């Protein structure tokens, strides 16, 4: 197959998808379209389940009927974002595609190559008479971008009889992904007793302009956590005997984002101001020794503010600062086989003060479920010691690298033959749907691949078309060699 023929064929399928809005939780229209398109292509066995996942069985090519079942998988929903001033309704507006040489983008909105390109490639491949393959199953899931509803609701039987899964939701063509992290959303909450201010000055203490970033992708980049940095300042004030109380504390935007800022309003006596100023200077100097080469824009701010009507009690103040200080943020352990991969990490993502309580989100990740369970087992201890209640969500499963994979060497060889170089083998510290498939069938042999995409989840999203063609050739060659 020539590159231009592959690209034109895949873009034809992608254009069909682009006509159908597919925001997370609103995938019925695109799911219906895909069912009809598969029937048009002669695929008789197509299932649309109760959440609108699609499962389609494609017969093997002649002579390959005895080969093991391989699943090609991707998700059909997309993150819908528009540039300022662009008229766009994610529930009704189609995606307007713009091709500029080797780049495909959208006109003022997100493109949806994450992960519509998986469906487009799959639909293209099953039409190619010269692509040999054993029995194939296409699984297109819903709601990967928010809650992985499709993966969590997929009937176990659809992966129980398969040997291989090629997931097409990675972002870099030169990386073969061989594992993903499990995680668990946890919330610590403490009921607050309010009292009249016991002091004559109120200060707003802030940590500002930290780098932040994704807590899976960049947790091993040597960054600090804005919320915990603020807690360390407050802890040092307490250690120096400054009798302050917190009126409010907040920071962060999401559980899975390293907070770039945080702030607390505290009340104290004016006579302690010199100690406060000295403490801030000392804290920043210590911070720079540890993080200065990475967090080059971070700074601490302290300024007088309006006196609040009430503050936390001294006991509540102490408990909040203690919990924020003892919860580990960042990498706890690195993988021994994949040197860039964290085995275990955690992040304080947000803290919010409400009228009667303080709540913080703590988000651990691990490369194996057993490692995650060990950390989760310690969290009730922290909660009990500091007088917080703890709510833990359902853990999202990890997909652990298979040391005996037969799929990986096949697809790696196909990559080397087609690209003329070796692929990078990496596991990611974020979550993928593959974790759920692996939990349903730990005998599955899984690799995640994808063309090179840029600025996903934004209105600048784009995909490099030559990598689409390369991926098609690699998958086609791999399918013919799997035994």
C-alpha cells in the first residue's frame, strides 16, 4: 500500500466520523453511525451494548482461520474544545477538517484524532483484501475521556476468548506502550469548628507560579506541589511557636493535576510578623535548594488582607497542616526494569474550604494493583491520626508489562522494518482502558500504539498523516504474523 492511498482511505473513514458529534456521554449518534458503517462493509456480527459500546467480529482471511483472536480497540468519544469566538456546539456541530500537507487539524476546534483515528484505521484495514489476519474483533468504547464507562461496562466475554489486543490510543508513533498505571480517587474531609478571630492581623499566604502539570505524565519531572509547599510554610510557623489559626485554605484545579498555586488566610498577632517574614524567606531558600533548577518561576507571597469573621479552631488548624505535610506528593518508587517509569506516585490535587469542612483530593497511581493496594491501606491511618474522614473510590486497574509477550516482539519488528529504526518501549504512568481489559483477562497480550498527535484535548489538536500511514502498515504486517 502506498502512503497516499492509505492516508486517503483513512481520512475518508475519519471524515465520516467527523460528521457525528461525539462528546463524552453523548456517543449514541456516532455509535449508530459506526454500526451502520460496519454493516455497509459486510460485517454481519455487530453488537451495540447498553452503553453504546460496539463489538464487531471480522472473519479471518482464508488460511488464517486457526490463528488466535486479536482485538483492535479504541474509544469513540472526544474532548470537545473550541477557540474563543468559534461558534461550536459539541452536541450538534460536526468537526470541520483542515488538511495542510502532512498535518490534519480542525477549523477552530479539537480534532478528535484522540481517538477517532483508531476507528478510522480499523475500518480502513478491514477493507483491504491484501491484509492477511486471523479472526479480528473491533471494540470501540464510549466515555474514555471522563469515566471510562465503556471499559467498565464491557462484558467480560468479549475479551475472554482473545489472545491479543492492539490498542490504538497512544500519542507518539515511535513509542510502543507496554503498560499503564492504576489509580484511585480519594477524598479526605474534616468537619471544622469555627471561632472568632484570635489575633489582630490577617495575612494571605500564597505559593504561586509553580509548574504544575499532569500528575501521571510529569510526576517524575522533579516538580513541587503548590499545596504542600504552602503547608510546609504553615508547619514551620507552628514549629516556631507562632499561634495562628487558618480562616480558609484552597488550591489546585483537579485531582490528576499537580497544583501550581495555593493560598491560605491566617490570623495572628502583629507582634509575630517578623517571625512570619523570616520564615517565608527561610522556606523559599530551602525550596530553592531542592527545586530551584526545576521550579524557576515559583515564588511565595504574603500580604495583609481583610480580617475574616471567623477562623478554624486551633485543633482544626493543626490537623489540616499536619495531614497536608505527611501525605507524600511525587514519586514514591521507580520501576526497576523501565528506568523512566514511576512504580508508585501520589498527588494532593485540590483542597477546598467550605462553611463547615475542609476537603482535599489525594490521587495515588501505581504500575501494579498490588502496589496501589499497599498505599491505599495506609490512608485510613493518616485519616485517623489527623481526625479526617476518608472516602475512597473504586480503584482503576493497572495494566502491567508482560515479560513473556509474543505480540510485542512481532509489532516491534514490524516497526523496525517499516520505520527503519527501533521503537521505544515505554509504559505510561497515566491510565488507559487497557487496564480494565487486563483485569478482565490477565492472560491478554497487549500493546498500545498510535500515530503522532499534538495538543490533544485542545483546539490546536493535530495529527501527522505520514505516521497514520506508517501505523497502518505496521498493524497490517503484525496481524499477518500473529500466531
